[in-house]
């Protein structure tokens, strides 16, 4: 018997980077198991930052959380975007993700007091991750001429940012944070200087890229579950009030999941660099908001007084308001198909209006149950609207066929 596989080309052990053209070739891509494993390392680091915020809730600690959270998730964005453009099936792809795991693991280790005694460790791990990402961009530009103009801009901007971050570890006091902030700002705006060059690149996938962000959203929303369970864990017996507060926390997390996945995750992003960058930066704010909600839930669940503290009330409503605003703006970046059931203007406008209104609810002094009853309608209105818009439309013929065949 002749082995037909003998004539088939073998997979290359080591591959050079080349721009992927999946969208132009109508190829569906999915998130790989290894990428999901890498995301676990990021979430472990995020959980450490969330735990610090929950244990020492204050406005100063919120600022500290943001300052540590942004570089961590920006590193995730860099890795995600590189894999979107240059993912291969070679062994080098696994080695690249393994290196990211080492760097993120280091950031998780140094995340405790990452702006204090562990500042040098946390920042140098981040700088090492950004240096590795920059080398990947330069390597890609060397092998792929089409990407070379973008690689030059990335190499120059990111190198400047890395230099600022490394130099900040040799300074003390406010000057180190100013220099680190400058480096982070340069890091964030560098891709915007490559807008014209990015237009010449193949389109990002409408399958894998949104899926990767959606899966990471689930992991970040998991911090809500962590906040609820942490609030109930301990040697003491669980009271009815604590259990009821935890149930409200679960309901809050479920509502955030519904709003994001009913309105954002099921649709495709419009093509174009401005839409891509808007999608990325809005998700950074959305992730921060979700983690802050989880930290606030932990404090609310553990609180047993008559009036919920103002800092908890403002963090809950402020973070939820930011979450809704991000979702509303993200809606404006999505493709609108012929039978899209949600209204073009009403749907995002509702989220923006409720998002800006939510922080004002924090002015109401009440216990956690009454307070929840005041602000939750500003969330549930979107869930109700989404269900009405979706289920009032006629099911496509393919859906009816699936039902009949099942």
C-alpha cells in the first residue's frame, strides 16, 4: 500500500514571520490553547492587583492600581496583536509565548507594592516584556518588507519608552513616576504614528481577534466571582445578610457579562486602524472598570453596617458607569449587518446616558441592599432591551432548520 502522506510537504520546524492574510482568504481562526494558558498568567497578575485594591480601598489605592494595571494589560495587547499578525505553527511560536509567561510571572511576583519597595522588579519585568515585543516587531519587519515601515516606527517609539521606564528605576520620589508615566504615554501613542503605514497591511481577522478579547473579558469578569467568594470565605459562619450580598454580587457580574456579550462579542469590528485602536484602548478601560467592580463587591459583601461607605458606593457606580460608557462606545466601532436588531443610535446612547448617570447614585446614603436597588435598574434596562431587540425579530431560515433538525 502506498503512503499518500509521503508526497505531502512536512511542517517547517522553525518559521520566519510573515503577515497573515486570513481575512482576505476567508480563513476562520480561533484562539489557541497555548494563548489561553498564557492569559491565565496575566489574570493571576491582575488578581494580585485586584486583591491589593480590595484590601486597601481608597482613592490613592485606585490610582496605584491603575498605574500598575495599565502596563500589565498593555503587555497583553502587544502579545495579542503580534499573534494576530504573525502567528505560526512552528516551534518558535511556543517559545515566544513561553517567554511572555516568564515575564508576566515576574510581574505577578513583584505586583505587591509594585510602586513601592518592589518598583524596580515590577518595572524591569515590564520593560523586559516590552523589549522582547519590540524585538519581535523588528524581526518581523526584517523578514516581511510590507511590515517594515510599521516596524521602524514601533522600534523607535517603543525603544524610547523602554529607556524611560528603565531609567526611572534609578530615580527616587515623584521624578521616577513622572519618567515612568512619560514612558508609558510614549508606549501607548506610538502605534498612532503608524496609522498611514498600517492601512497598507492586511485586515485583522474578524474571527480570532474579537474572540481573544472576549475570552479575556470573561477572565477579567471572573474577578467579580473572586470578590464574592472571598467575601464569604473565612472561619466564621455565613449569615443571611452576607449570603444575600454575595448573591447580589453574582447578579452584578452576570449582568456585566450579559451586556458585553449581547451587544459587543457577537458582532465584528469594522476594518481600519482607527477602529482597531479604538477597540483596543476602550477594552483597556473596560477591563480596569470590571476589576474595580470586583474589588468594590468584596468590600460591600464584607460590610455589615447600616450605611455603605462613600468610597465603596462611588467605586461601584463609577466603575459600572465607566463599563457602560466603554460598551456604548465600542458599539459604535462594530459592523452593522443587514438584520442587526439593535438600534443604530438608541442602543449606544442608552449606555452612555446610564453610564454618566450611575456615579450620581453614589450620593444616596443607604445600606447595600437599598443602594443596589437604586442603581441596578440602570443596568437591567440594557439587558431587557437586548432581549426585546433580539427575540422580536424573525429567526433566520438557517436557525429554524437547525431547530427542526435537532
